[in-house]
């Protein structure tokens, strides 16, 4: 249930409640003390006691008012409003943008004269300004660091005088479930800072909408509306999370990024670059079935999960198929895959691995053919050959004789499928993109590996017969396997034979005169109002 805090009304209500409670308490204490005094026949002591109690209560009320006022100033003074202008790329027409868009968001000032906010607030931005709640002057800001996987970013303000009257907020710890917290920010519907109260209802792994990456998050019964994103979630006047997304088509359900993810992000930046989060190089299955456990020579009392597949393009690090993982970092793995660490709720193996920095080690106790052994392996960064989302980059393309070649990305698939940010994909287009979804679960053997597509064809006399070709994977060019877009462009530019042949995934060849394609390219670009024949990044 959403409970929006109105500062003036809250103070009035608190004062009324405190006065009422004080009167009730005084009446009770008066009666109690009077009875005791009557029994002792000492009326003067009663009066003295009442006076002292009233004095203490007044002092306590003044102290509470001072503390409340100080805390309110501290909380709200560090919460800032972001105004952004963004140029959103167009992956369907990669030489164009989808236009300029403006938006608002929230952030919070932390130590080091930095502003912590969401990555989705600043993705693809061309201009950012920040405003304080007590000042209408906009200050220009730039992105200092961003990690789109965990939806977090740090901003720096060019004019450091912005921070002169701001006390940075301190971090706390993510509180337990059923704890009441406050969400501060600048949601749509007003210009001033808003504070909403909510209760943490669960803490578990959640798919972050901005990246499709699964990390720990806390669910709140407080609405996270547009504009709230990036604002702090507060408990005892400390940051315990960052608001970042709501639940589609649901009211009063929001999510915050917990402190363990925030601290991972900030620690990751200590070496001056963003490495992101690691992942497991293998797939596991639960071992709830006793026959499965016996077949793997597991003893009574042993629990764990089975390694049944390695992700394509990843390192095995000493593991083998049909290994049983019994424990991770000394913590027992249940047959369900859950890991219970002291003082924590059940977690998955993936969440434990993602809690470590890239390069740190994880230790597994493994059962292999009935024998236990210990394996230590580094946490690695696995990159899908088809990234789910790309931000802050111009789409890449290469045009030859009207044939448009682009790398396969989740951005392109979403646009083709008619992905709506609130309603989801167009079901009529699911089959069109379904053939490529499997690449989002395959990983690169080399950092620059990617899938290259014949995106579409700009009609011209030189490409008659192929105008209807679109969304076809290019496997080879002149017999050479295509590893990435740059490699394809290099082969085309260096082609000295009369013909060039592109071989598609389904085996069909497209063979054309290379010189006719080159000669036709300038007129095709002019006809379709395209400035350059390539953007290779």
C-alpha cells in the first residue's frame, strides 16, 4: 500500500498525536502517582513528580523535533532531480536515430562529490542537468561510470559548487523483510521531492528489465513511478537501496537494487574500469530424485546438483560433465540448488558467483564417480554472442550495392518483434525473431565474435532478385567464415576477383559482380539519403 509522505501534514499529525499521547500518559501517571501518594499521604511529592515528568517529556519532544528536522534536511537535501535528453538509436534503420527524447529521473549525492543513479536514466543521453530541491539552477552533469547489467551509474557535476550545501548520504545495510522503508525521488506529477513509504516484502533474484540480467533485488509495496528511478531507498536516514523498476500493469509494487549489488558496483570501479558481473560456465539440474542420486554414487546425507552442460565458448576450469557440486565456498548445496549461508535467505549458485568480482575465486567440492575432490576456479565474464541490450553506442552497419549488413543484437530483435516497453513483444513477430534467440545463450570464444546478418536490401537495378532478402545470417564471404562485421567489410574492400559470394546460413549463395556493386553504392546512398556506407564502430 502506497503511503505518500506530506511533510506539513506529517508534522501536524505527529504534534497532535504526541500531545494527545502526552496528555493520556500524564493522566495515567497522575492517577497512578496520586494513588501511591494517597497511600503514603504525601501530596507534595506527587506535584513535584508530575512537574519533573512534564519537564522530561517536553525535553524529549524538543529533542525528537530537532532530530526529525535534522534528519529530514539530510535526507532530502542529497536527493536530486535529473533532466535528460537522449538520442535513441534505430537498429532497424541504423544510420538514423529514433529522435530526441527528454525525461526526468532521480539521484542521490554520495561521498566523493558523486551522484548515484540508475543506468537507464542516462542511457544514450546527449545532455544531463541536475537540480537541488532548494535551488532552481540547473547544473550540467556527465556520466562518470555506468554498468548497464546492474542498472547503476555515477554522475559528476562540472561545477563543483553544486555540492557546497549538500551533505552526502551514507550507506547502510539492506534491512530484513517486513521492514518499513522510505523511497525518495522526483516522480512525475510534481516538481518537488516526494517521499513514499513501503515495506520490503521479499528479497530474491529478479530479472533487471534494463539489461535482462538476473541479480538480487528487493520488492516493496510502494509504487516506483517514472521519475522515481535512481532515488534512494532509506532506512534510519541511510541509503539501503536504489529504486529502479516497478511491476508492469501492477500498482504499488516496486523494486530496489539492494546494497550488495550497489557495493559490488562501487568496488568494481576501484581499478578505474567497469568489469561487471561474472557467471557460471555450465548448466546444472536439481537432484531431488533419489534414483538420480544413487546412480551418481551419492551417499546418504550428500546433496548437490548435477553439471549436465557447458555453455558454448566458455572454459570448463577442471569440471566435467556429470560432476555433482556438493558445496560452494564451504556452504552446502541442497538438491534443489539452494545454498543457505548463515543469517541469509536461500540463494542460488549464480547469485553467489555474481556477488564476487571478476578474477576472484570460487571453491567447489565436487563428487566425481563417487569420489570427492575440491576445485578452485576464477570468476569469469561470459559475453553472449548476441548481447541482450546495447547502450551508449551508435548501431553498426555496412552497405554494399544496397545490401545492408549488421551485427545481431537484442536491440534489433526487440525492434523487429515490435517490443513495447510496457506491453511486451508483438506475438505476430515472435516467429520472425525466434530463430535467432538461441544466440543469446551462446557465448563468444573471442571478444569480437558476433553474428552478422544481411539485414535488408535497398532496391536497385544492381540487386534485382534479392530485394526481398532480410534477416539472413551470413556464414561465409568468398569462402571465409564471417566472425564479425569488421571482418566482412575488410574482405569486401580487399576483394580483387570479379565476383563476390555471400553464403547464407541455409546454404544459399548470393553471387554478384563486385565492381558493379561498388559503382552502384554512391547512387543508392544518395537515393535513400544515407550519408555514409558504413559505421563499423
